[in-house]
């Protein structure tokens, strides 16, 4: 059985990170690219947010006894198989999981123009994910 308290804590952390990201949305791309503090704050909040989404999925899969995912992508596919996530949410989150890997493993190769586009236009995908989780587990 899924521990709702664990999900609630992770979801709360994501909401906090999303608010921090939204605070930076007023920056133009030029301002963002020229402001190291803003870039680092956005990158950290994106990384933590995406990781928390992954952790939520892993927690659900583990607690429900649905096996061990072989990849980060498989986490989201397993949630789709169990009708927790829609295909559109899964298709939006898989590239984010890949982006998280880029942040963690190839920091020097990050294109901050892409980071800007993600936090300006893709936060709704994370919110849709949270809404699906909250609806399924009544949180």
C-alpha cells in the first residue's frame, strides 16, 4: 500500500520548487542567460522537481509491488499501464527524465536556452503529473 504521507511530502516539495521556478519566469531569455544565479537556481529547482517526480513513481511502483523498472522511462510507462498516468503525461515526462540525466551527468554540456524553454513552457506537464497522482491516491 502506498504511503500517502511520503507522497504528500514529495508533492509539497515539488510545489515549492515550482513556485521558485515561476518566480524566475518574468526574466527574459537574455536576462536569464546573463544571470548565473538565476540559471543555477532554475537548474537546481528543475533537477529536484524532476527527481521528485521520478521518486514518486518509484515509490508507488515499489509499494504496490509492480516490479522493478529497468529505466527511468519505464517508471512512467508502468504508471500508465496501471491507468495512473495518461499517455500524454508520460510522453511529456520521459524527455524531462532524460534532461535530469543531462543535468546530473553532463553539467558542462547544458544548453541554457533549452533550460529557459523548459521552465517557461513545460511546468504544466509537471503539474498534470501531480494532479494525476493526487487524484489516484486522494492526496
